[in-house]
C-alpha cells in the first residue's frame, strides 16, 4: 500500500515525504553518510516557513531548512 501525508496550514500544502527527503539531503550535504543516520526528528514550523531537524538525537541551531 502506498500512502502520502500532506499537511495543510494557512493555505499552504506541505508534502511530508518531500520534507523528509530534504532533511536527508541536508544530512548528506553536511558531509555525513546515509548509513550513519539512525534517526531524524522533524519539527515543521509553517509560521516561520522552516523545518527544524534533530539528527541522531542531536540538535543544532543551524539544522533547519526553508519549506
């Protein structure tokens, strides 16, 4: 079964699969390997147009991207 989850807030649609893919790309762009990624927690803040990421239980003030 294929499923998708979209979040609609303030007239905007957010594709959760794309957000997760973008987080993984950010992980790789910072010089990390996919095999080293054990967990990712995402905090979508539509009012800021940002998604904050916690990789492997560690947060960083620069771990976010625009959505």
